[in-house]
C-alpha cells in the first residue's frame, strides 16, 4: 500500500507498473540475492585472472626485463591508464548532458540516470544503449510516450557522438579497438567474469593485446604489429 501510494503521488498508475512486473518486490529481492551470491565468484575469477597475468608478466620479466621502465608492464599500464582517463572524461561529459536532459524532460531520479550513464559508458558498444532503458520506461510511465521518445532520441544522438566522433578522435591507434573486436571482447569477458568483465572488457583486451604485441619480439609469426 505504501508503494502504491508513493506511485500515485508521483502521477504513476500502480496497475500499469504491476501489470508489467517492473516493480515486483519478490523479483527485486531475488535479483539482489542472485547478485550477492555471485559476487564472491566474480571476485575470485577476477583475482585468478590477475594472478595469471601477473605470473605471465613475471616470467617474461626474468628474460627481457618486462618490469623495467619502458618494458611490457609499463606499456600495459600506460595504455590502460590512457584508455581509462579518456573513457572517464567522455563518460563524465555524457553524464552531465544526460542529467540536463532528464531535468529538461522532467524525468525523476535524474542524478541516478546520469551516474548509470557514466558507468555504462565503460561497457563497449552497447553500454550507452542499455543505460537508456530504465529512464525511458520511467518517462513513459510518468510523462507519456512523447517525452519518452525525446529521451530515447537524446540518448541515441549522444551515443553516436561519443562512440563515432569524440572517442575515436582522442584514442591513439594502439587504443582504438574495432567495433567487432570490442563486441567479442564484451561477450568473452562478461562470460568469464560476469558484470565486472563487461565493464573491464576493453581495458583487459587492450592489456592483452599489448602483451601479445611485445611477445611477438620473441615469437615471430603472431601477425601482430611490433610495439610502439
């Protein structure tokens, strides 16, 4: 009853929400329990991955001074750091625009959707598209399909600008991952590590590519360009 009263006070018809099963408490509790139960497994998988990469780099370091300045580890750190900085800056700008858009349209929880857009900006190819679903549904329920369409169009335009104009302009050639490779990396890392893998898909792929590029010095024929 309290939830129904809250929805009515916000101008939302409870019957429409419950009929779509969008706000089912049992379902939300089940999702939360599933997330918490899988969190330990995700963290253990991430730790295992870090240990594998660390041992691999350590083994190479014995032979070719990987951990010296300018070595493989330094180049991996440089590439990943630059990618994270560029993605954070573009994500921050995207989040600010989303916040302004939500305020202009009148959608509730504008700050929440802005933070979600910032986080999902790290998910390659589909992150920004996925971040539009909750605010569009809320706008549709609260304000009607016209304003929901405005929100959807705004996100699509922003997604095009960020992924096709802004990011490629500031990414170096060594950090520019083709869309197909980005999508495949998303699938693989999300399968291995879960939601964390989806967010870290491109940084992990960039790091792995740098390691393989440097390994090409000792193992000819990998078909990778030599390191910069």
